[in-house]
C-alpha cells in the first residue's frame, strides 16, 4: 500500500475514534455544538472512507461522496462554533446548504479533470470553513478556558495547513515535489492536529460542564438563601419570626456579648382602632412602620422579632437593667414620634436563666403598662 494510502487510513482511524467518542458523549449531553461535532467527525470518517474507495476502485461516485462529506465536515465545524457562541442556527437551514454542497460534489469531478487541481479546490473549501470556525470560536476579550482557546488555535492551524495544500497544488512553490510531499505527509500532520483538536474539544466540553455546574450551584445557593430568608423572617415586616427566636438567642448568649442581656416586649396600643376605622391594609402599614421604627433605633447586635400580630420582641445582648430601661424608653418615644402608641415591658436575663422566662416577665410587665395606660385614658375621659 502506498504511503499516501497508509497516511489516509491512519487519519480515517483517528476520525472514527473521534466520531465514536462524540456519539457516546452526545447521547448524554444535549448541547447543540456537541451534536455538530459528532456529525462533523462522522462526515470526516465517511469522507476518508469513500476517498480510499475512490483510490482503490476509481474516481466515480465515491469521489463525489468524498467531496460532499469533506465539505460538510467543514460546514459542521462552523455550525458547532456558531452554536457554542450562542447562535440560534436552526437545523432547517442546513437543508438549504445541502444544495450547493451537492452541486459541488456532482460538478467538481466533471469540471475539474486534473486531480491536483480538484484537490486544491477541495482544500480551499476546507481551509475556508476551518478558518471561519476558528474565527467564530476565537476568544474576544472575555475570560475563556484553555479548551476553547486550544480548539480555535488548532482549527486555525488545520485551516492554514489546507491553505498550504492549495498553494502547493496550484504550483505556487514551483516544481511538483512540494505538492507530492504534502499529499503524502499531509494526512499524518492532519492526524496529529486532529488529536490536538480532539483534546481541545474535550477540554471545551469539560470546562463548559464545569461552568454549567457552577451556575447551577450558584442558583441553588441563591434559592436556598431565599428559602432560608422566607423561613426565618416575617414577610410583612422583614423582622425575624418567632420560630427562629430560640436559635438566634442561643447563638448570642454563646458569643462575645455573653450570657446576659435584656428582653423588651413592645405591643402597639391602637392597632384595633386603626383596623376598625381604616381597614386592615392601614393596619398592616402601621405594623410595617412600627417595625421600621424599631429597627431604626436598635443596634446591629440586637435581635428584632415579630412575636405576634402587633407584638415585637427586642433582645439587647449584654445590656444591664439601667441601660435596658433607657433603650425601652427610647423605643416607646420613637414610636410615639412616628404616630404609633405602644406599651412596653422589660426583663433581664442572665446565665442560668431561660430566655423564655425573661420573655414571659417582659410580657407581663408590658400588659401591666397597658393596663395603667388604659386606666389613665379612662380617667381622662371621665
């Protein structure tokens, strides 16, 4: 078997391996550019197979099939590059491209009798499509992975190699020796570049999969964060809800603020009247304003919890009794300034004392303060 046929058979074997690899990969990954690469290597393997048949049994129908499949290989590389870049190339458009490919495959052997000139024309088609695919894949300022860089660079080298074939077969280098040398050594060089191209494609797929996984993980983390916020916060006020109160306080007591502090219980006094006179929408707005006012007069280390309908609990870690009383008076005054009357209770917790005991004490003191306020209001009205 001549050296040229041996080289072509070796290139065919490499193309078959790549075609099988992408067939297996495409079955588990629906990305369009993988399907294009699979089809491109199937077309390449088919082209080389019929080309060897043409060498063995004559330049007839098999040569036309070779021209058609080889040009289709280049076209599919361009389609894969377009799909990788996010292009919306529809499969139906490929059908229109079959017509010029079929015309070239049928007319080429008839119009061009010289095999070297026919090879030059075919290599010109390959060079144009491979360089176009490289240009489509070439990184443009964005941070690109090594896979797509290697794929684009090797595609460019293969395109330049085929352009070199065109120049040699056209006689640009003088004698025929360069053309024959390229004809014999070209398949070996192309096979080597195809192996590098396969490596680049595999890296591209791996990097694309890693990016997709990273994006999916980021979306999952964001969704988990949102779910956590929904689970821990009150949707009306944005304050923490009662379900996470124990965990929050336990975390505070084990932190640098220490196991002692104060609990303030705040209850809006006029919410029922607002609901009765202005409607529940106005009542919800009053609750939101109360929450904003309370948060605006607390420290970053304090915990603000919507305890019930119009009740709020504020945990002030590290606070002494005197400091806690000052904070209670400030919060009540701030609510009054915002047009929202409130009653407040206070209790101190310390090491060895359950936080819920302090909450209950603050709740009782708050109701006592509310009773005093109602008594004063009744006396004034009387």
